[in-house]
C-alpha cells in the first residue's frame, strides 16, 4: 500500500501533538518535620506523578542539591513514585524542592546548567529540620557535712542555674528520699522535708530534643531542742552576804555537744542530753535559755522552760528626789509586798508626824528651808532581809511677787517704770504679758526691782488707750512657783496730738491777723508772745495783734493728758502804722470843748482832720489833741496814720462826737432792781462847782450835795429813805447862766 506524502505529514503532526500534550510531573514532600539535638540526618519522603524515571533539585540553607541523577551520565534514575532521601543538618532550616523531572520533562545531560530552567516547577510541601542546642544545667554546690556546710533545719532553697529558664523545660527529682517542692519547675525551689538525712537532687533542663541533667547532694542536719526542767522557785536573800546558786536541769535533743546561753550571759557547753546546772544568782530574775546550738552550729528550733529566782530582799524605793515648795512634803516611798518599813533622818529640824514613821507616804516637816536626807528601811517578813533607800528633799522658799504700783499714765511713745518686789530662792523668774506678747524677766535676786515698760498706743482708741500688764507667775530656782490671776499693772497711754499751726504768711501790712491752726486732739492754746496779743489764745482761729513790724514765730501748743506737742507758724509783718485807734464814739453834755483819745502810735505818724461839724483841732498831730469851739451837734473826726517806711498803705479810723445840752431825767426808781437806781443829770460830770438841792412838795429841803456825781439814790440828808412821790430840785454850776429848777418823781 502506498502512503501519500501528505498523509505521512499528517501522521507526523498528530503524533507530535500527543507528546507535548503530556501533563508536567509533580513532586510532594510527605514526611513530617524533624527535630534533632546539636545535629541529625533527616529522611525526606516524597511522592511523584508523571512518567518515570524521576529526578529533583532541592534547596536548604541556600545550598542547591540534585537527587536522582546519575553522576556520570547525568540521567534520571528514580523509577518509583514513592522515594526518600536523607539530609544531614546542624542548623535549623527548611527543605524546599525547586524542580522535578520525568521522562517527558528531562534535563539536558550535556548541559546541566539548565537544570533550574527545565523540568517542572510543580512542587508541593516543605519539611522543617529544627536543630536544638544542648543545655548546660548546674544543680548548685553540694551542702554536705564533709565540707562543713550541711543545712540546718529541714528546709533548703536549691541553687540551680539553667541555660534558659524562660524557654526550656525545668524539673527536679530525687534520686531517693521524700520531700516537697514549692515549685518543681523553678531552678531555685524551696524544698522541705521532715527528717534529717542526705538527699541527692537531679536538675533536668530540656531544650527540644536536647536533654541535660546535673545533681547536687544536700545533708539536712535538722535542729536541736532544749528545755529547762525547774526544781521549783529558788528563794534567797541577797543582803545576807552568802553566795547563792540556783540548781536546775537542761534537757537537749539533737547532735551533741551543745552550746547554750542563759539570759544572754556567757556561752557554755554541754556534752550530755541531761545537764545539771548550778547558776550563780544575785537578784530576782527568771532564768531562760536564749540560744542553743548543736555540734554542727545549728540553732535550736524549740527552747522552753524557765527557772524562777526570787530575791526576798525588799525592792525598796524611797521615792524620787524632789523639791518641797514650803516646809511640808508628802513622801512617796513604795511599800514592798511582804515587808515592813520605817523612815529615819539625821537632818536637824526635820520631823514626822506622830506614828507617821512607818507610813511610806508620811508628811515630813522641816523647820528651815534646807536640804534633808531621808532613809526608808524595809525588812521582809520571810528570811528577814533588810533593804534601805534614800531620798533627798529640798525644802525651798515659795516665791512671791508684789507690785508697788497699780497704774500709771504716760504719753504715747514714752515709758513707765514699775516698782515691784520679789522674794524666794534666787535667781527668780517673773512671767507677764500685755494681752498679746509674753515677757519673761529672769535672773532676779530678792528685793526691790524696777521694770521699764514701753507699751504702744492702741490705734483703735481715740484720746487714750489702756495696756494691761498681767503678772501670771513667779518661779524660783528650784522650780517653785506662785501663780496669779489678779496682779495687774494698768498703763493708760495718752495719744500724742498732731498740731498744725497753719501756713506761714509773708508781706503782711495788717496788724490784726486771723490765724488758721488745724486742731487735732486735746486742748490747744497759743503760746503768749510779748510783742503781740491773741484775742482768744484758746481759739485756733483767733486774731493775733502784732505790736511790732517783724517776723513772728507763733507756737500752737496742743495738750492731751500727759502728751504735749507744738507746731509753729511764721508771720512776716511789714512796717505799718500801729495801733490805729481813734477812740470810742462819745456823747457829751454842756461842753464846748473836749479831748480826743486816739491811741498813740508805736509805728508811723498820725494826724487829725474834721470830716463833719465846725470846731478847732488845736494840735492835729497829737493823738490826744483838744478840740474847742464846739456847739451842740454831730462831729466826725478822722485819725489818719501813715507808715514811716515800706510800702504798706496808710490806715484811717473815724470817731463821732455828739455835743448836747445839759440833760436831766424826770425821775428814778431806787427799788434795788439795778435799773434807774439813781437820779442822773447827764453832763454834770463836765461842769465845775456843781450843787444839787432837793425839796419835798412842801418846800422842805430833803437833800443837798456839792460836786454832784449822779449818785443820789433817794436817801434824805438824815439817812432815811424818801417816800414815793413828786419832789423839786435846783441844780447850779459855774458854767450855767442860771440854775436849773425842775421836778422829779421817785417811784418804787
């Protein structure tokens, strides 16, 4: 049969497609992970799919290894689907297959460098090979008798050391014997047993596949015990001079010999378990074991028993040395049980009350202030032991304080001196206070004393404040004291005024100056000045009249009780006329002349002038010039004063003079009411050789007087009081051209 060429080509192409359509091979690691100590060889099991023979490449720790290749030909050699190969490892790593080969996916034997670029990458699974390091546990040092370091008691904390306590498994076990651990997984557990003996402990430390052990030997030495077996209370008398020994037995258990101490005295040794003791005693006490150790130096865990030793000598106590503030003192001896006591003394002047010598709390009396030595002697009822004790009592003089003054008044900012007396055992101490502060005066001898006190003014007060010094206590050198609640020294403090005399004034031409002091407290007064005059020296706003032109320093003084303060004001008075006074306005009767009465000037010049009326000023520059030629009417005179130097203005003053005819009253009433008591003829005082004659209505003369002074009060010339009614009078004088004849009325 002849095959056509195109048929052959078809068959070839068909057969080639069958070859390249084969699935690629696979390989799967099916073995478990492996663990080894230090190092190990692991068996890696795999399963293939595909067409044998098979081969593979794997990687571990960066190292690439072939499996299933003939080393000479390079051909694949694994003919089974299940296969295993070994891997030796000293470090922990993963086994990872990189490529797999079968009959259809082969490597070029002539070009192995293509091994990682050919075959199949259908690989599955991996295997971990973990390598553990061997631990190195140390169970600790042996504790054994041979090395003189066994363990006293029944408890010991093991001293193991391991490589890694956190990540390794730790455990202890015993080679033999019994006991308990508080934590068997700790390198340093506390182990407890109940009996003495030697134990071997094994410490195991496991790190994965690595297990290591170490052992330690420990001797448990246990603890001794000791007990005092008493023969009963031992009694003796320490005052009889006999050496005393208490007898008792000590029973020991444990490893002899034993060292022991009683009441922390010197250490003693016993080689036997029942040891008889003779213990020297001199006082009442209880004997007990304080420390017991065995031959290995182990201290006793149990110490018991005691021996009671009683000294029958009374425990005599006469009391503490003390001070009696006075001449009596209650003693404070303590009476011993089972004994009787009695007081005695060799100090003169000291006595006990009747029958009080046997009283431990007797009251002792001293005739003088002195130091007394007292003895309290006791005798026990059993064995008649005698014991004495002394006490020293100082009988001290009680201190006393007496104030010689009770109060004083001072000015603010000043001091007061308090006189007082102190007595007692010196040096003495006085305590007092001012209500705020506490004060102490110490080191005082007996007698009169002075104390300077400087209290401050209480700002809450107005004119005067009070500070009370309260003396609370005086103490003697031996502690005796006297307390007071009513010894008070009152100090009244007057506030200091703050005067202000006002502001200084200059260039003053006026001589009458109104002052302007500013009063504060107390009583104020201007201090007198010989060159001037105050209208009212107690008035801070008074008017001051300056007699001279000069500078005045006027002092305003304020006084509040004991306090006085001064302030000054300066007045500069310039030259000006002074004093400028024209006299008083006057009414005159029956005169044609008069004398002016201006005050003579001490400074400046003056001159009179007539402002109203017609008259003759005889000497105008005379302040007391006579004016003549006057007739009835009103006259106004001007007194002009001019300074002799300086720039002050002149000053003027007016005076009015009224001239009238002679004037007579028509009656008067001498009834004692101080009104209109006498008969007056106004102007009579200006006439000469006057004469007044009075008649009753019958023409009988009842009264007559020459040089009449306007003083007749209705008494007749016989000294009798005239009756009420109408009377007639005649008045005559040299200046009258004819006598005045009129009537008058007397009315009561």
